[in-house]
C-alpha cells in the first residue's frame, strides 16, 4: 500500500499539548470506541480503581490525580485496545498470508481485536480456527519433541503483568531453560548494566516527588513530548517554580520547547510554558564527548564538586579526574558538535545546582558505547553528590508500562543465583543456572538452527528487532512460532513452519476467573507497584488472560495443575512474596490505593551495593566518528502517531510531517553539499563490515539536525540495523548510530 503518496511537509511545531492534543486524542477515541464507551473508559485510565495505561511507564501522582490522568498518546493506546473492530476467523479466511504480508504495519494494526485462537498449518496460506485445548496440545508436542529445552525461546513484551510474568518465567525454568529474552534487551538494558556497575542497582534512583524538589533537570537522549507525554506536566510544574531544564538531543523536539497543558483552560486557549532553558543539539553519539566537556568545565571551577560525598561514598575519582583534565577541548567540540562556550554555559548551571535529576531514554542506550554514555551520566551525578537526597538522582525513563516489573519478576536471561535459589526453594525444583539467550542471541540461534520453537508473550517481535530480513529468516527457520496478542501485527505474517496466534485479554477488559473478578499489578518507571483492573466486556468470549494462558501451557507441557493459582491471583502474589525481595506481604500491600514503592538502597539510605560498597567513577574514551564523504550517521525514532511498533496514524504533527512515514530528516546544508535536493526520493544504504543493507524510497526532508546526521522512523529502517551491531556490555542493537549513504533514483 502506497500510504506516502499524500505526504505533506510543514513547519515543525513550537508548542506541545494544547487543544490540538485534545482534538487528536478525542478524534481517535471516538472513532475507535464511540463517544460513551470512550468517555467511560478514559476516565478509568491510571486511576487508583482503574487500569494502568497500556502505554508508557511514567508514574502516576499518588495524592493529586486528576479525573483525566492520561495523555494524547495514552488515549490512543487505550483506543487501539478498546476498539470495536474485530479480526475474526472470517477475516483470516479471506486474507492469505501473502496478501497480509503486502500490507503496512499501520494497516495490519488497524483491523481490530483478535477474537479466536488461530492456527497456520505447515504449507498453507490461511490461518484457521483452533480450540485452546488443541493449541496447547500442539505447543506441548513441539516443546516435548525438542532435543533440549534450550532449543525453545520464550520472549516477553513489557505489557505483561507482574502475575503473568512471574508464572511465565516459572514455567520456562521448570521446562528447563533461561531463554527469556525481552524488550528490555532492545531498550534500557544498557541502563541496567551501567547503573548496576556504578551504583549497585539497575533501576533509577528518583521518585516522582523528587521532581518537585529538583532545581535542575537534565533531559538527554529523550523526547518526552512523544514518548512520555505525561512527563511534560511534571516538567511544566518544575519550570514554573524556576527549575532549570536542560535539553540535550540532536533534534530540538517540540515537547521540550513549550507546553500548553490540555487540562488547563489557559492551556486550551493557547497559553504555554517555556520548558527547556537550554538546548544543546549534540551530534548523534556525541554524548560522551559532550558530558566530558561538562565535566572538564566543572573541574575548572572553585568548589566544583561535593568532595565530602566523593571521599566518603565513591572510588575511582582520581583516575576519572586525570582523564578529564587531559582531554582536549578541540576533540570535545569536534565529536560533540557543540561550541566550548555553550558547554561552559550549561556547566555553570550544573555547578549552581543543589538538586540535579538526569533523565534519559533510548537516545543514549542504543549505541556501541551506550553503557559508557550512561556511566558518564553517573559520573556527573557523583561529582555533585546528587544521590540519596530529595530532588536528585538518576532517572532512566522506561518506555513500556511494565517492562521494569517484568524484569523484577524474573524475566531475564541472566538470573541471579539468589533469585534462582529462592524460586527453587519455593517451588521445590532446581532451576537451570546457565545463562540463556538475550534478544540478539535468540535471533542468531533461530537463524542458525539452534532454536526451533519461538513463543512470544505479547509484542511485535519482527518489527521491534534489528536487521529485519535476517530476523525474518530466523523466524522462518523455526518449526513453530506462537504469539500471545491482542491485535494483528507484522509478526503474525512472518512465521515458522507452523504458527499459532493466541488472543488474550487487554488491560481495559474484565478478567473473570473461578473466584470472581481479578486484577493484576504493574511496576512503573520509578519502582511503584500498583493494581490494574479493566472494566470493559472482553472483545470475545474466546479470550484468555495471560496468567490463564501460562497455566494452560504448564498443564499441557509439564503436567502441572495451576488452576488454583488462576482462580485467585492473590495466590500468585503470595508466591511472589516468598521469592522476590521487596514484595513481602504482597497480597495485603497491593490493596492500598496507589500501591507501594519498592525499596531502593541508594535512594532510601545512600547505600551502594557494589562489590566495594562504594559508587564508582568510570573512565571512557571519546568515540570518534570519521565518516566517508558520502556517508551519514543515522538514528531511528518514533513519530508522534506511534507507540513502539504500534502505528496509530500517519502524522508526526510536532515535526511537521503529515500523511506519510518514509522520510529521512537531513541538514539543509548537507542536502546541498551532497548534491541532493529537498523532497528527492532516495534509497538508504547501510554499511557494516563490508555488508550492504538497503531500505527503498525515502523522501529527503530538510530539517534542523546536526551536520552529518540524519533521522528516520522505525520500524521502516530497522532493516538497516545489523544484528551484529550492538552495545558493548549490554548487546542492545545500535539503532541510534548506523552508518548510511544515499542512493539516488533515476
């Protein structure tokens, strides 16, 4: 489908939110749900007696929630799930696999909710209905027929609840493997690695309340206006009381310029608040250079650091200091793309700060040196002693509603010995101890024939992963691929020899089990665990909850009877309480409106659980990019009409790109100097270790972006990201730094 034929380009926006956000949210909500259904459903989003938004993991205020506690993109996420459209067996009878493969991700997602378990027999082109009993039997047959449990891969999306995730990892480990890759591998794995190494905890160290006390907030490699819109209200409150907000990003994103709060009358009338007091348009992957420039400038100031904190709580400062002082300003400026004067100006703001929060997202985590990027953020916080006190700390902003909770529940290919010991003791078995496959390793294992069954608990694996053609071939090598899903997506049309689609309940829907209505729990980006309970009638009588699906697997594959756990989810929570630290008395504590905060040693008592008991300064070289004359450094990003791989529409309103997605954002001077023209159609070609990958027919769009850098949307350009190009230490795909060139057409 040629959805880009009506592509229009306008000026990027200057103000986020406001009436346009309300209009966009209501338009989609009413079209998908109808007016009454939309109103009743949206009023339950992120409420203490409602359901957690299926979108981002930004936390909910505990004591000052409004009736409308959702953002534009949250409303779209709810509308996508609560739509009245249905994908029935009749649809699959009419649409062959080949015909579906020719459709766009936007078209596939727009068909509606899946209603029945569906089966694709080997050698056929059409899915057909299958009973749950037969679906479980088919999965059991394939899993039991493997030569080793390690020939199976069990993927997890961040949407999965704590209860489902805990049962899922238990089933997988009782089956005999730690092959539990998840979406964290592709986003914030670098954050977890860096924070664990340096401060002894892989989670962020701030709460939502800390934003009320910060005098400076640094937002680096993050676009909250599109990816975490509710964060804008938090930043607006901070800005209004005089907090300095520093934006570091290759693009000057609208969401950090000005914000009109849609829930304020003056905001609807157009009155806006300036957010970022400073913006540094760093080159793609110039973050280490820029941060070292900030460190160098800080060290030249009197009383540049909290020396008492450094002496008492850290180690490695001398080596860090010596390395920073020897760095040349010439190299810092060249690799960051920021003038020395501008770096010094921002450094002065940081020097004056008594309570600094550093926020980041995938703009930092998806580079070869991603772990170093985040460890340099930690260096900055350690210099000022910005840990363990109000208004200060590290804030990795997770992009999925329970991605952090899933990891807490044990969804990890590298489980700790302590977790495995507790799990084994509780359920009287010996869990496997060998590390399993992460996402990149899982793709390679399937491609090489080492893994033969792929099971996905949620997500859209093919569209989320790098190296699209390689990943597709990997999935096609499998004997069986299984996807637990709410809606049709690209992964359903790239299958193994046989395939199953298992439809599950959504967050918005009632979950009725033998002992009555059930609720689940989730953990937000700041470690608060709270309940979530849908109210809508399920989209189909044939849907099962995710915990019930796992229980069905356990019965068919292991002969385990977990029906008693599914009857009452408090029984699952009771077992979690016995295994996972911080969840003591879980069934009782989750009843508290708003939930409870998990302990964090750094935040709660300034304790660093590293091997030495101290936080660690680290030393990193500045990455040097010396591109060939016709090459660019490309990063992928989302549109404003998108959440992860889910495409809500074809507009990127804030960037002024409407009715299309196959665009490449290029500096105007680069367009002229390279002999191209604005609006020209080109192919994009990536270059990696002598290999060529190609994405066809993208329109050049003149945009304010650093020289030598370009930006494109994913998943359209995931095909350019090599599966073997990943972050050192975390193996996160390097989707934010890919060397490409343009190939003129005609």
